[in-house]
């Protein structure tokens, strides 16, 4: 049995994820009047938030590492400066 033949969908061909090639999202019936451009923007935002790509994860890890290294450098400098005085 086929139901809901008149569904509006948004198809994202470049998900930015290494596992998924394409995503198909079904638009809620009360949102079918929303402009296509806005629906695409929201769909891409949802996919990035829900399925982050490996590239974004690695950039996040590098940023986190650099921040921790900077904090440890400042703490070490304060300790050395305190000992020398």
C-alpha cells in the first residue's frame, strides 16, 4: 500500500559525510509553503549537526589540542616566573 504520494521532499546530494552519498528528507505538510532555498539551508544545517563529517571532527580535535597546549604553556610560564622570583 502506498500512502502520502503528494509528499514534498528535499534531496541533498553532497552530504559532506564519508558514509552517506545522498540524503532525502520529507518536508512536514505544514511547511510545504516554505521557500525551497530555506528548506535546503535547513536540511544542510540538520545534516551537519546530526552527521558531522570526519574532516570537521579532525579540525575540531586540532583546535582543542592547540587550545590545551596554549593553556599549558601559560601555566608553565607562570610557574617558572614564580620560581625565578
